[in-house]
């Protein structure tokens, strides 16, 4: 598969292009407006066709698909242009700057009859994926509730506080991930506290179609130097705990043990726990970018895949806008 890639910035360079290049694809052409960075990236991956204008890259002959990690406004514009040319797309989140952008992309993908996949890689982080598989196995029973925390540090310009980037780039993940564990979101409430300009903390309540409820805490008041993410998924006498997207514990229904002299650890009832071995010399990507891209490549090739689609993107953008409206009230 020959891929044309737009955006050679921090995220593409650190996470996406290395994972893409490790798979059975050719990065055929690259585009960025930052010429030194574009040339550096082209050298790294041996790409000869480079473009400063995304429309020229989209017009490059012989491409099978387009990938992009640029930004909200560019995703909407370049996505529309690539679909107009009949090319399937992988696009980082967010799929546009607004829900209306995402809806336009969804309609363009329908018209073109081509898949448009979105970079909701948290679904693929190993702890989250294991938890989802436990739920899908049927052994967990009904998901009743989710509590979660997904924090970051202040992302604003002093004197000109603007949380738009925080909502579009950070919060959008948690308008997708909880639904992946439960079912589509049907209602949202939120309340917030601020600790000075740009220092925001809010609790978001979600209601799901399956009847489950969630409380998610997000904000800009924690350091990015330590873990900022934790999820608990509660069922009836069952609980899944996911720390830092990679460590997972499945708690079930063990008997009291303190006074049982013959107590053992019972594989059918006691907690099961797992975390990755970071000392293994294996090119694993526990955060999920590699697993996401494997699934995305299946979809781009027209094969069955569970990669997140623009329909998922529209849902997340809809509830993201509802969240902002609720907090602004
Ligand atoms: N899923 C994730 O975990 C994750 C993590 C980080 C970033 N992202 C997403 O990836 C996207 C990029 O983020 P980033 O941190 O790499 O940003 P960045 O600013 O480092 O990279 C963007 C790149 O796009 C280039 N660019 C800007 N306008 C362009 C244009 N008109 N034509 C061609 N190139 C253009 C810039 O020069 C830059 O190199 C964002 O949408 C962000 O939300 C996702």
C-alpha cells in the first residue's frame, strides 16, 4: 500500500511514522509546510516525493491512501480534498475543529464510498484493550458504571487563556473511550472549578444507552511528568481497574480469607492483574499506536477492521461541544 502522509510534526515523528514504517506499507510521499522538518523526515524514511502544499500531495499519482496528523482545521480541509479524489484516509483526532466539520467529513466519506479512520488510539492501549475484551467475553456481566481521571498540565498562553486546544486535543479522547467500554453516550452533565487562569478542573457525568453511568475528571492542573490517567469500570461483584492505560486488574468475588487457614489464591475468584514487561527486547507499543495503525491499514485496504471511524468521530465531537456548552452555562 502506497501512503501519502501530511504533517511531520511532533506526534507523527515520535509515534505514528515509526509505527507505520514498521508495517508492510510504503510511505510514498510526504507533506509539511516546515521545509527543514519535511526534508529531515523524508531522509529518515527514504521518501523522494515531498510537498509543501497538501493538495499537491493528495494529487500525487499512484497513492492508495492518505494519512495525516496536522491539526483540527487542516484535518477538515485535507480530509475533504482527499475524499474528493476517492482516497481512503487515516486522520489523527480531532476530525475537524467543530462537530459540523466532522459531519461534513462523514458525508464526504459516504459519497466517496471510502473509509475515514480516526486516531482514537486509547481504545488500543493494552490495558484498555484487555479490559474491553474482558467485557466483550461476557464474563464481566453488565457494565454499570465508569469512573475515570484523565489530566494534563495548563495548555494556554499567559494573559490569553484559551482552552480550545485542551478540549479538542485532550478531552476528545474521553468523549470516545467511555462509550467504547459501555455503549453510546445519551446524556452529559458537568461542573467545574478553576484555580486561576487556565487552571481548570471539571467533573463530567455521562449517561449511556445501556443504562450505565460515568463520572470522568479532566483538567489542566496536574504535571505531565507522572501518570495522569486511571479508569475503573464497575459491574456487579466485578471491577476492572486500568492504571496509566497499561496496567490492568480484574477484581471479582473472592471469599473473606483472613480466618480461613486453608486460604489460597483462587484463579476463578481472586483478582487477576497484568502489566507489561518493559525490559523485554520487543518492539511493543503498549500505548496503542501500533495496534491502531495495524487495524487502520486493514480498513484502508478494504478489509474488515474495528478501527474507529468518522462516525465515532462525529459522536465524540457532538458530546465535546455539549460539554463545552454545559461548562459555559
Ligand atoms: N492520538 C494522540 O495520542 C495524539 C497525540 C499528539 C497529537 N495528536 C494529534 O496530532 C495532530 C498533530 O499534533 P502535533 O502535536 O504533532 O502538532 P505539531 O504542530 O507538532 O505538528 C503539526 C505539523 O503539521 C504541519 N502543518 C501545519 N499546517 C500545515 C499545512 N497547511 N500543510 C502541511 N503541513 C502543515 C506543521 O508544520 C507541523 O509539522 C493534532 O491533531 C493532535 O491532536 C494526537
